[in-house]
C-alpha cells in the first residue's frame, strides 16, 4: 500500500471501521517507529514549538531500549500506540505470530509505561483479514493514514510536494521517528505546520480526532 494520499476506495470501504481520516475535520500528526535516540527529542522539541499534540506508534523493542524517551513522549502530553513488538511485516507472519507481536507490544507498554494502548498501526501499513478480528478482540483501534509524504526517503522536496498537493482538513499524516528521517524531520514538521496555518486548518489531539 505505497500510496501518498487517498487509499483505494475499495480498501477503505472494506475496512471502514479503520481510521483513514480524522472524525472531527482536524489534522492528526502521527509518528511511526520510535522511540529513537536519533530523532525523538528533535521531534518533541519541534512539536512543542508549534503546540502540536501527536500520536506516536512505538515499537515494543524500542520502548524496551529507550523507555526514558517513551516516558518523555507521554509526559509532554502526546499519545502512544502499538506498532508491534519488532516491526515485522504482518503479511509474512502466521496468525499466531501476528497475535504474539501485537500482544507483546501491549505488555511492554504496560510494564514500562503503565498504560494500556488504545491505538494500533501495522508496520508498513500492511495487514491481513485476520488482523481485524485480533484488533477487535484486543480492543485496539487501527489507525491508518491519508497522507504519507515519504520523509523516510530523506528528501525534503518530496515531502513538500506531497503536502502541497494532498493536505486536507481531515488528514491523518504519518512521519517517522527514525534515523532515516532525522535530517529532514524538523523541517518537515515545520513545513506541515506552516501549510496547516496557511490553509486555515487546525491540528487536533488523538482522542478528539479518533472518536
């Protein structure tokens, strides 16, 4: 599912209980793959500069390695969601292996952060039909996206082009908290923020955007 803006209509209709856009006509900024020593603190400082509250989809192994950073995300008023224990592609896993990945990340978040996650995003945006049943059983909301500006390609011009063409008032934007995006992540957040202001849109917080 390597789309930059609107996911295919058939996929959105079939998985209509997944979140592809926000429910309150505000923009939600999300970050995948953290927490990381390379990028998390840069992201937090920039979000604070613009007063944005974001949703971080964290990998269980990274929470284990960088629990102090994960706690800092929460202490600054942001939210954390489940992004699997080891960032494996669900399409390459059996049903049992999928469930283990999701549940292990939940357990790490409870153990290290004292929270029960509400939100989930599959690594690479890929999932099976069986994933839906698992998430329902675990009471996790699957949060997809409507704008992927490919910040992980480390090309700021690509990010700007994607945002210029595709930013909408109800966009769920995914950026990345990892070493691949580190060099352009601050500029990417600032540019998105400037365009949101320019277009008269506004950012929302996860709880209000994902009702």
